[in-house]
């Protein structure tokens, strides 16, 4: 870190209990941020409650006057933050009982716009989905704590660099559009993007290509099957599945989806998947691709653009 650094942003990663305690006590942050509790670490933590316990370790090295900024829409975080009487907190979320919440949320082909209860400023982010609005609220909360002006916060959000293959809209070589979200996947994120995709305007069909979500341990099959709650043949007409664990979702979808509209492929047989997609897709269609990085659905994206 350069000697003249004024602000340092550090991302902590965890795999097992104790990881964030070690990192927090090494860094001693002034502000700690928790955006969500998903299932990405469930292989080692076993339950979302234990994941929440692990995430809360981030306050172990928090400065005495430091602030925990967290997603107040998550009951598991509210419960645990409330157990620390002297902890300074700031909540954000989509519900109005948060310290900072979003209103007038609108999605568009290149991102989302919204306002907050703290300002008349209209914010734009180059990412789609309400879950990305929630992440932007985390950044705004930190900006407010640091005394950054609304216009500078808005400019930074609007100009935020986008990681390739994270809810990225692309033009398909078949004439339709592609929503590439293949950077990585977990059950919570997959459900969020499926919800958004099901509401995306399209003149033809919505087609989902979903790859295995890895590192979920024994809970993997059930968590894959749970994606069915966001898949309806009335809104997402065809589903292509990739990987062995997706067999559990295939079984559930076969009950409601017409024959031939749900197909599953080996993760090593992307050539057949690509050929089938190229034969099936039309210029009126929109296709979503979502899967763990280890499934390498970016190879399919490359073939379709």
C-alpha cells in the first residue's frame, strides 16, 4: 500500500469458520460491509445460519468507533448485529425499515436507475437486477459515512467498471440477445437473475442455460432443485442444463415443462450443447447463461456472439 493512501478497500474471502476473524484482526477496518448471506460457503458451514456467524466475524477487528454496514433485508444479519449492544451499524436494503433504502427502481436494457430516501439524486448503475441495486446501496452507505457528495457517488456508480460475464447483455450472432452471467453462480444469485430474466421484455422466447453450482457439498442436489421455483414454462420456455448435479433440477422441471423443452448435457459435451442452441435460437429470442466458473459456460457464450 502506498504511503500516501487515504482510503483502502479490501475484499475478504472465507471458506471456513475463523477466516474472517483472522483477516479482520489483521486489517482493523474502520468500516466493514456485509452485502448478503447466500449458500456459496455451505459446503463447509453446512447452514445459512453458520454462514451468517462466519460473516459476522468481520467485526472482530473493527475499530472501536468503526461501523458495520450490512444488508438489513437479511434477518440473519439483523439478528446477529442486534446481539452486539455497542456495535455501530448502518443498514441498507430495498425495504423501508433500513437506514438507507431504494425507491423508484427501474430496469432498462443497460442497467438500472433508482433513488434513495436520503437524496433526490437519481442513481444509475450499469448492472441489471434488484440485487445489484442492493449492492449499490452498500456503496452509497459507505460514501455517506465518508462524507462523499451525492453527485460524486452517482458518478462513480454510473462509471463503475463491469467485470466480464457478470449480468452482461451481449448481441448474439443468431440475431437475438444474450444475458451472460457465467462468471460464477450460487443458488441465491441464480434465483435473482432468473427472476430478473423472466421479466425481461422479449418478442420471442426466453431460454435459460444453467450450469452446475459447485462447492455446495451434500446440500447441492436439493439447492439445484430449488431453482425450479424461479422457472415457469410460461415465462422461460426452454431450459438447457449442464452438469451432473443439475439432474436434480431436471427431475423437478420434467413435471411442469412440456417434453423436449428441458435438456441436460455433460459439462464436457459443450459442443453438442452449442450445436443444439445454434439450431434452436432465433432472432426474437433472449438467452440467459448462468453457472459456476468451473463449468466454463463462457465457452458457450463465445460461440453465440
